[in-house]
C-alpha cells in the first residue's frame, strides 16, 4: 500500500502530505462508512513481518477533525486512517 500511495501522490498530488490532506477531507465529507455494507479495514499490528509503518502528516485543524470523527464513530484512529487511505487508493483505481 505504501508504494501505491507514494506513486499516486507523485503522479497527482505532488507529495504525500497534499494527498493525505485531500483524501481525508474527502473521506470526512463523503462518510463512506455510513453506507450499508461498509467494512472497516484493520491494519497489521506493529512488528508484523512485511508491514511498514506509515505516518500521516496533515494540518493541525484536519488532524483534530479526524481525531474527533474517530471518537464520534467509535473507531480507532489507526483503523480510520488505514481505511481512508485504502478507500482513496481504490477510488483512484476505478477512475
């Protein structure tokens, strides 16, 4: 996934930070998790072979909004971020 994100960010957004800002704003606006049949994706646990940690860096305002939404919908921040990134990559593949 990290390589898909890096490639997508370079091709369409210039850098990972801009891509993360864009995808999280869209994820919060569209709220795909309210759709019937939506499934949250669970990231691998730290130390899982082949798993590389991915830090998401966004503005303080967006960070606060994402954290507040994760508390509101009772989903861990890690799960929300991982699912949002996978959702965004899948949207790009379909377009």
